[in-house]
C-alpha cells in the first residue's frame, strides 16, 4: 500500500520531462528541498498545470517512488500572480528562488529559508519598497539564516545608518524584515557592501541575476 505524504512548500524550479510531465523542485518546511514528478502536468486540462509553476506556495500531496516523489494533488494558497504582471519584480523573484535552491538541501531543516523566501516575495508583490532594497535584505538574511554572514567589511568607512541597517537585517525576525526604508545614499552603500559579500561568499552564477543587471 502506498504511503501518502503532505508537505507545505514552494515550487522553486520546473523542468519539462517527456511530452507532458514536469520535474518539480519544492522547498518544504517538513523535508527541506525535494524533487517530485508531476505526471501530465503540462496538459491544459491537468489539475496540476498551475500548481507546478515557480512561486506556487501551498500543500502538496505526494507518494514516494524509487528515486523521487510524485505529486498527486496540490492545494495552492498563493500563486504570487502580481509578480507575473511585473517583469522586473518577476526576475527579482526568480533570483530569490535561485538563491533558495542554491542554499537548501533535502532532509535539512529549511523552515527559516522558506519563511524568508515567502516574506520576500510578498514584499516584492506589495510594491511598497524599493526592489533593490528588498534584494539586499534577502541576500544578507539568506547568509544569516545559513550561518555565513561575515559581518560588514571594516576596511572602508560607511555611514552609521548603513551599519545600523545591516545590524537590523542580521538580528530582526523575518516577519519584521520589510518594515523600514532607507535614504538613497544608504541604499547605495548597502548595495556596494552586499555585492562585495555575495561575490566573496557565493562565487556562483545566477541566471536571473544576469538579466536583472541588464535591466538596471
């Protein structure tokens, strides 16, 4: 008898398989990052066609195959449709998905990274903050969540407000991350610092980031 599993998570990546199927990478709160197959999900009449797109967040019912999970049904609570209507915000969102995919592993406790991803996409969709500020907050907090944030560089002088912003990002709860604004001068410094840190800590090519850099 097959054992069914229900997980809460977000679709990070989708790859077509064969004529109609999809290979789906899901970041879950229960089992970390998992790979699952959705049979016939590319058929227009499939009940999984919308649920197996990037950004889809909700409950997924699975059963374990020999080498992967298989999606039986999904109950999506947030598709983040607003991101699909904003070209720039969509690519920021895709970049965040790539970072989450880069950091997370199967059977790890990835609840904080999933929560950070969800709250960051909500901030993008709300459009009440500068997208570049949302980006630097997400990048720094991802380092913090994964125990890799080295702190601000000390070799260059920065504004006191810039140092305070980084301290707040490092110490604030994820729910309170996107509750502040900064001046253009502070944001410019934050972007410079964050770029230095990400190049130093990640050394990885993110496809969405290349497109974002072209847009800006």
